[in-house]
């Protein structure tokens, strides 16, 4: 038995027979946004689509986009960032290819911040685009996780960029010369403002170092760059002398630089550049050289005028006053720029988070800068002390218990003794009292003991002895060590201003000069007996209490 499958047409179906009516009603009830566009062309370049005109938005699209059924703006006017995000190109491709296209994007621009799924296809002379907005419907856990991940990544990028910008601004304003180079040819990538101001007539960015600074080739600096780039070992030069044409007039000028070169690495650990950090120490070097010349002139004049005591004393006084004035002026003028550098360093370290300070070259660079500042401050402080030596005679003498003073110094030297493993023997318990300015006596003994400890011999256990003996009018102090010792030539230079005979121990060459001035200003004496490689013995004579002599002028 068979039954007919023909069904009568329902009245409702007959009412929807019109395709146009059916389509509009379908779009009206759709939960998916639908947009009908027509392309807009560039009349000067035939066939190029430059924008789309809105022809129709269904109710869902109107609601999700907060737009009318036929917007008066164009696609690119409504979404200016769509070109950069690739959505405009997606629309053009769908129209021109005539094939269905799909596109997923988390659009975070033009006031929107949602994840969209787009489907587009050409329809006659128009383009139909349907889309869903995850903000308009419940998001899946995957979508939520994706959005959170993207938001976290965007925030991290913004923070990293802000930190990078702050660090860049500090480097650009730092009162030191900073440059960054890329590749084996050392192409300039960055120079800060002080670096550029050295050579206002030159351009650096994009040029090799040997072309941007041709004078450096003659100094052998290019070879240093190559060595650091190839070995990955940093390089530091103290008071490196150079001659550079700063003004572009063909007249090189002398400059002294403390120079630091550090390799830079890419994320894979490969060396891909160099950091050049240096600062100008020309004023300090010239000040020291001037002081050395004045000191040499002083010594020469004293030797030449032995028989002209009165004239020699007057000349000595004038020279000392000039020397003290020069040293005081130099130390005073250097305090402000060094303090400015220290302030900028403190501000930089407070500004940078821990993870940035610990990354790459940042912390080593900050440590080198801080060390340089501290050495400057020490030198300035010692220069100030030298300037005050002229007034040392005015310090009132007091009766000082030498044994108590030495015990206090031993406690101050505890850390240095422990670090070097030095055995210190003190034999001053029977010493009489000494008539001396307490602060100056402390400085004398401290300098002799600390020098004896620091200049120890690496091949044996350091042993330093402080002994005391006396006569009716004098107290004699002896500091003996088994350290490096001195050659006869070195002994002749030992007490000169800024004389440094061993470079492996940090110092300024002021300590023994100050000791000699302090001792001789009170009528005392200081001498040394030494043998290279065996050790040294320093002998100081000071007046006993009640027998203070009159210090010579100067």
C-alpha cells in the first residue's frame, strides 16, 4: 500500500513566498550580526578598493555596534585602526576573491575590546559580513583564558616599555658619555646627549665606530672593541689619554677618560653589540699633574737654595699657599658634579625595579658607576685634607695616651686584618704620653698601619709590628712589616704628593705625604728602611709631653 507524500501549502508559507520578505524577516530574528557593504574605489587608481559604505545592518548588528540600520559613516571612519589590525584587508580579500572568508580577532582599538568571529562573502555588487561578538554571549573558558593572557601580556609590554623609556631617559641625561654599538663593525645605535655634545659637528647613528670617531683607530681603541666583541670579556681603562678634534677645526685637543667597554648579548646569549661608558677625568688629571709640578718645583727650589735660608723659607711659604689654594679650589669645584652623578645614580637605582637591575648589563654598569663615584669622593676628601695641612700647626696639642689610641685603631682595622689574614703585634704599653693633636696623631698611626697591612707580600703570612721606645725628649714609633718592600729609587719618591708605587692596591698617593707634613709641622721626623721583597720599617720621632718643639714655617 502506498500513500501520497504531497502536503498542502500552509497559509503562513504562502505569506512568506516573497524572497525579499523572507530574507528581511530572517535577518531580523538572527542572533548573528549581519552587515551589507558596497565597495568604494580610488578614482585615480582604477580597481583599488579604499573603503566600504554601509548599506544595511540587521537588528543584532545594530545592537552590538550601537549603530543605526544605515550608518552615515564608512567602514574606515568607524574603525580607523582596522587597516593596522588586518580586518580591512580581510574585507577586501573576501570581496575581490568572491570566495567565503573567515577571520577571528581580539579587536582592542577604536573604543572596542572584544573577541570577534567574522565570515564574509561577496553577494552580487555587495559584500555580506556576518559576525559574532563574544561580549554579546557567554564566553568559553578558553576565550576567557585567552583574553586574560592577552591582557596580561599587553600590561607586561607596557610596563617593560615604560621601564625601558625611563632607563633610556636617564642614560640620555647622565653626565657621562654613553654609546651603544651593534654588530662586528660596531655600528652606532645610540649616543646620549653628553656624547653628542663632544662632537656637535658629527653624526653617529648608523655609522661604524671607526668612521664616526676616526681618531680612535690611532689610539688602538678599535682593536679593543674587536677584542671585547670576540672574547666577551669587558675592558676598563683608567685615565686613558686621547687627542680628538672636538670642534671640527682640525685642531685635536687632549682629553683623559675613564673608559669602560662591556659586551651586549641577544636573547640567545650571543654577543651582538657593545656598551661604551666613559667619563671625563681631564680636570682631575690636570689638577694632579699641576700639583706634582708644584711639588717638584718646591723640592728643586729647596735643594738649590740651601744656603739662602730666609729667601727659601719665604719662597716655600708662598709656594705652599699657592699649592694649598689650588688644591682647595680643585677639590671644592669637583664636589658638585660628583654629587650630581651620585644623586642621579641613586635616583636611577630607586626607579628601576629589581628584575631590570639584575638583567644583562644594567647592574654591572651601575656598580662600576657607583665605584667610580666613591673613588672620586675619596680623592676629593683627601685633597681637602691636604689643603688643611697648612693649618695643622694651629691645632692645639694635647697629652695623648698612645696605648689607648693604638688599641682604638686596632679595633678600626679589624675588618682589614681579617680580610688579609694579617697578624698584628703591638708593643706600646710602656710608652710615655705624647704631646700632639689627637686627630693628627691618630691619622699618622692609622696610615702607617693600614699601609703595612695592605701592601703585604702574597707569598707569606703578613705580620705587622708596632713598637715604641723613648728618650728624655722624644717618643720613637716603629712600624715594621714583612710585605713587598721598596727599591732605593722608590724610597726616594715615597713621601711625594700623589706618589703611588704599587698600582694593585687602590689609593690616591696622599697618605704618606700627609703623614710627613703632620710629623714635620710639630718638629718631628719620619724615615724608612726597606728592602724590595723583604719588607719595610717606618720610624717616626715625636716630642714627649712637656717637650713639644716649634714647627718650622710652611
